[in-house]
């Protein structure tokens, strides 16, 4: 049987053996599919024979596909070319040997030697290439079918290689430092179009986050946080200091002016009500006309008093209000009884359902405001975000000290992740390789690199022939 016999024909998809890759997407053989976990490929991997649980089947992204079958057809064409060359040198060898035995002198010996060495080289390279993917001629020759039987060990070696040479702290740090991420990001952000793009993406992400979040949960968190913070902080001293500054700056006088104006207008409008109230409080034994005169007198005096307070900034009553507020501000800061009363009042106010509803509804207002600002390209939020990004980019692009800080942060973060999770990353490689089906893996790899490997057979035939010719020539020259 020639070199294209059972050893190589395994790579050819036979009708009835494998389903169409488009049907089901896996490309595995019909019937029960062999699940190979770590150490179960041919019994030679780590942990073989120890009853390890089978790993998951081949990943869909690594299944043998129609594109792979197209590449495999190219491999088969190259196999026919290499095999045809082998048959050609075999025919040349037969003819040259026949000519030599027929008495032809000179060239037949050289040609026969070259053809014989070419056959040896072709067969040796056929064996080497075939042994990567299957057992040549189906014979149980040791150290053949390397990929199917050593797949798991190859995955572990690949994981170790990646971990040692690509995931080391020094390699990551040097690579990030060479990239100059801070400077590049700064120059990129400094461009208005890029800043607009980032701003739009941030707005989209913000809208998405606000859409996903449940209002009831956020309202509960916000309400609980505000209430807890308010209960934990004593408000008396703070109110006292604020009131003290207001009185010192005269800020309360506008409030007093407003109260005086409104009180005067109310008295003018409701004079009859005031006089009726005074008369109604008089003793029953007094004459009616006396009660009426008293009510009128009280009303006039009250109206005069409020009018003077409204029109006279230096009115004594205003000074009394200043004194009262000053004393009250001092009591809020230093008087224990006043502070305790304020705290009780605060607790009563916070405990009311109406106040809790107002606190909880604050999130709805904030959410609506943020969503509206995120959707409006000309909103103050997006304009400020864009300006901040461009400012940061310009600073990053020109400030080497800031660039060094950013690069240092990125290097430290990357090194931390790599050194802390290197085992998990490398195990992902080895476990992924272990989950691949051995036959599918062999077929897929052969489909991708098999065509180049067939050139090894062709080169082996040519190089072997040249080497045989050179050896025969030297031997004849030395009198062999």
C-alpha cells in the first residue's frame, strides 16, 4: 500500500461518516461522540486511566466547518502531487536499474542512486508528516498520531509557555511602557470628534444603566441613606452657626420686611375680623359700645405698630428680633436643652410619611433630569463632559509627568491582574484544548497547515535525490 493509503485517507471526509458541517455546526462523526478530557487522549496524557470525568465536547467555534473542508481539498491536491512525485522517482529508479542491468554504462547508476535516495527521503517525510495526525498505515507504531494522543499535553505545554513568556510581570510592564498609552489616549481624546464619540458612548451607557436599575430599589437605598445620615448628624450646632452668620450679615432683614408688609396688608384687608375678635373676647357685663370702642382702638394701635415696623428700619421691635435671633443661634450651638429639642423635632419630621415620600421621590426627579441631559446633545451635562474629556486629553498629550502616572497605574493594574490570575488564564488555555475532540482537532489543524506540510514531502524527495546523487558521485570518484 502506498503512502496515500489508510494513513492519509483518514483526513478525507467520507460520505456517511461526518455530517455536513452546516447541519448542527459541530462536524462530529455520527453516533456517540468521543468526549476527551485531560489525560484521556490515547491514554498517554496526564491522569490517563484514573477515571477522570470527561471534559465537555468540542467548542462550536472549533468545529470542523465547510471552510475547513475547502482547505482540506487543497491539502488532498498537494498530497496527490507529493505522492505523484514519489511514484515518478520510483518509476525512474526502476527504469535506471533496468538500464544498468541491461549493460548501459555511466549514467544509469547515477540516476538510480538519485532516484533511490529520493524515494527514501519521500517515504521518510511522508511518515513524519502522517505521524503528526494519525498512525501511518494504521500500525500501532510508538510516538505516532502525535496531535490526537498528545493533545492535552500540548495544551498544558502551550498554557505554560504563554504563562512564562507572555504573562510575566516584566513582559507586561515593558510592553505597556513601550506603547505609551497615556500619550496616545491623550492625543486621541484631544480631538473634538473623538471626544464627541466618547461623550455619546458614555451617555448611552448612562441611559442603559438607569434603564436597568429598578426605581424601587434605588429609592429605598436613597431614602435609607438620607435618613441614616440625617439621624447620625446633629443639626442644632450647624443651624446655629448658619443662623448666626445670617443675622451678622443682615440677611434676615428681608424676611422681616416681607413679614411686615404682608402683616400690614392683611390687617388692612381684615380689619373687621380683628375688631370682632377683640370684641368677642370682652367680658359680658361691659356695654357693647365700649367693646366696640376698645376693638377699634386695639386695631388702630396694632395697625400703627405694624406700619411703623414696615417703614422704620431702626424700629425697636426690629432690634428685639435681632437680639432674639442672636440668642437663639447661640442656644442652638451651646444650650443642651435647646439642642435636644431640635433633635427630637428632627426625628419627628423625618419619621413622617410625607417626608419619607419626598425623600424617596427625589430619585425619580434626579433620574428624569439625568436621562434628559444624557439624551440632549446640547445639555450642560454633555457639554461639560465633552469639555472635560478634551481638557484631559490635551493635558495627557502634553504633560509627560501625567503620562508617566497614567502609564504607571496601567502597568501596576495589568501586572496585578496577570500575576494574580495567571494560573486561571493558563488553565483556560489547557482546559479549552482538552475540551476539543481529538479527531476534530487533528482534522482542523491538518486542514490549516497540511498543505505546507506536503511541501516537506516534496522537498524531501528532491533533497533526498540530490543527496543520493552527491553521495554516489563522491563514492565513484573515490573509486567505490
